[in-house]
């Protein structure tokens, strides 16, 4: 059996870092991917949001050093669905988990809204990052 998910998208927010009960650190990411859907003669862009959990120590290091809102990332992990309860109601969440040695995270480009250290002009666009 194979459970591999490959995504290329932009972070919708800064990564959140938390500690497990055993004391190791993990990262929570929200990744946005896009696709075009033809509606009549025009195309409409839709965005899909993915929850990503990063447990591998080396991959958490990559995320902590280089990832911020808007960063374009390549993520390869495994799909996982968890069950939990809120007020007696059973809920489900599906996530992409990067925890094994075979999983990969690569930074494809930095946040387009972060100023370049070599650029002294203030021509950063004021609108939100397009997805």
C-alpha cells in the first residue's frame, strides 16, 4: 500500500511550533493550493486549504529557519485522518503528516512580502498575497 501526498503551495500563515508530551517539537502549517476551473468561457481560480503537521526533527528545522506566511513550499508526506470529540460530538480532521525519513519539505521561494535585505526602497505591495 502507498500513502503519499505531494503538494506545492503557499503558506497561509506563519508556522505554529508546539511541543509533544515527550518533549520534541513539531510544526503546524496551513498550505494553500490553487486550480483553475472552467466556467463557461472563463476560468475561475479556486483555493484548497491543507493542514500539515511536521514531526521529523530535520524538517521542523527547515520550517523554523525558512518558512513564513506566503512562502512557496513543496511538501511530501502521508494523509492521516484523526477522530476527536468536542462537547460529546465526534469530529474528524484530515492532515498531511511529514514525520518519516521518506517525507520531504523544500522551500521553493521566500515570502514575497518580506523585504529583500539588499533592497532599500519601500515598494512592497500593500495587498494581500494572491493565492
